[in-house]
C-alpha cells in the first residue's frame, strides 16, 4: 500500500514539475505580428503610425497575453482575445481616439498643458492614466475621477 502511495505521489510531483517547466519555457515567446489576434492587429494598425519592433506572447496558467513594442518605444498589452489592456506611450502621447472622452475632457480641464502618456484598463472596470507631469489619475467604471497619486 505504501509503495502505491509513494508511486502516486512521485508521479504527481513529476507531472507538476513537467507542467511548470513547459509553461516557463513558453513565457514571453516572440511571435510574428500576424499571429496576434485579429482584434489586436486592427487596434495597432488603426491607432499607431510607428512600425512594430517585436511581439511576444506569454502563456501562463490563466491564459495568454500579448505585448507589442513599437519602434518608437510604445508598449501595448493585450489579453488573450486581443483586447487592449494597457498602452504605455513613453516618451510619446497615447492616441486620443483610444482615451474615453470623459477622461480626455477631465485632463484638459484640470491639467492643461499635459498629455496622457499611459492608460490602463483596470480589472474591475475604470481606468488609470499617467500624465506627462508624472501624476497618476484613477477613474471608476462610470469614468468619474476617483483619486490622484504622484
């Protein structure tokens, strides 16, 4: 009986180790732009003029995620379905057409002369943006301003 339990435990440990090594091997694997989900490809083509430098896919236990890095340094993160999650346009500016109007209007009114350098969709809805002056603004799922961090 003890031998069967030890054999079973040994098999489970081996299987777990093999699965973790397999998933680690696939982390941040470079892929061609054409292998991105179509939604992500369309988003990049419609909103950015800079060329794509490289694309990576990250396979983890939750699923896939993608990152596109443009020649100008902009980084765009996508979920497994190709929906954008985060755009970091350092040192540039996030394209205005991807920023919800309520957020653009709030920034223009309250922080004139600044631009949005990063925008991130939050898990529970809402957005977080980083301005060119270094301030971070948080908005809820109704696009109402919540708080500011520096």
